[in-house]
C-alpha cells in the first residue's frame, strides 16, 4: 500500500513537471511577428526565462491554434493584425478557452508597395478595389461582370499603361481581412449597384452587402504568410505591387517604396492620425489559463506593454510600430495588467 502511494505521488509530480514549461509558445500574424519576436529576444536576453518560440501562422491560423483548447500543447499567446472575430471567440468558448485578455500594441498601415526603381505611384481606394475585385460594374453601370481589367489604364486612362499584378496575403491573414474591409468593403458599400443587388434578394445576394471577393484569375497572387517573400518578388518583377504591413516597408525602404493612396503617403504621422486611409490596430491575445504553468507569460506581457517597447521612441517604433496616444496606451496597459477578460459584447464594438 505504501509503495502504491509513493508511486502515485511520484507520478503526480512527474505530471506537474511535464505540464509546466518555461518557454512561451506564440503564434499568429505575420505583421505582428517582427514586433513579437523582438520582445521575445529581449525577454531571453534580460531575464532568466528562455526566448519564446514565435511562429508566423497568420492571424486566422493563429486563432484556430489558440482556440483549440487549454492543453499545454496549445499556444499561450496569439498575435493578430485585426481584432478577434466573434466566431473565433465562440470557437474558443466551445473548446473551454474562456479567460482571454486582449492587448492592443499600436497602429499599423497596410502598404501598397512597389520596387523603388519605379516612378512614384498614386492610386485611389476605388481604383485599388476595382483592380482586385472578382466582379466589377459593366461600362453601362447596369450589371456586375467578371473583372476584365488587365492594366491600370483599363480602369482609368490617367493611370499608367502597366500590367496589374498584386502579390498579397492569403485568406488566413489578418492583413487580408483588413485590406478587404478598409479598401474593398468601404468602397463597394458606396456603389449603388452592389447595394441594390443586395436589397433585391438579401438571402441570395448576401455577399454584396459587404463585397470583398478577390479575383482568382492570376492578377492577385496569394503569396503566403511570409511578407519578406513578397518584398523579394517586387525586386524581381518591377510591374508588380505588394500588400503588407507598414513595418515591412520601413525595414526594406532601400529597395521598395509605398504608393500614395488618395494622395496620402504612408508615414507614422498619417497612420496614427487616420489620414492614411488604410490603417488598423495591432493586437495579441493571452490565454490566462496557462499563466500558472508558464510563469514567463507574465514577464513577457509586462515587457511587451512597457514604454520601452510600445511607447514613443521605443524599440518597436524603430522597426515600424506606430504608438497609440498616451491616454489610450496607459488605459490598455492597465487593462492588460489586470488581465481583463474580453467579452463577446466588447468584441462587437469597433476598434
């Protein structure tokens, strides 16, 4: 009996040892990846904890992994270049992940960039939406047709006589979600043809309410979650444009340049002020149920939310993160420090 008790105690101790770990597991957005990796490296260099493992899986892919459950094989943190969706929150709930804290780290702009050797390029949001949409208005404006545009000048004679080719993120990417919302949906909801189609048969034409279907005829080329690969492609194909986060434009400004959108250049000032029309907030989400088993989480989160990392003249600012206003930054820092639980009602609000 005594031997059995000792064996059970030893087994329990082994289970605790195996379930607890020092190294944080982080997944998610390719846009947030450089920022998250910098914080991870700083944690490894300045504390007793090992450098966290950070994987670039895309915002959507990260959410699926994060929401899979509370098992210690699941990620502790997921990064996102857009807010968690309500359906992702419900997936988390379904799998028992019910204690989640949302952290906003700053702003980012979505760059529409080309090789630096090209002449400067200015485009309107409407032109950009028409270039990549699967269906566009016919010349008489009475119906939607398969996108016929092959050159920018086909859309508007004032644009260059240059082939349209856009290297962009896949469906799993938060940058893709933000691009669809900020460029396509915001453009097409103002066009009567799309709204009238929706009103004519709401059930059958639900997709026209927030139209963001991207063409699949080879003009828009899905290029994976590694934005550096898009940068490399732009240097080889100078006709092409790439869609990615502003931080990658900053890191590679020796070889690429951002196009102006609605005549506004992507800069820290225009993005933080909202003048640049394709701007968004960046996030990470903490699985609080892992905090006891992974004590490094607390230190990592504290470091990430510090002025050193996300304040003015910060380490992450040097690689493209645009800080939140002081009051917002302090309020979010306080909320994260308290590990405030995100709710479905809160997620339904715009950020």
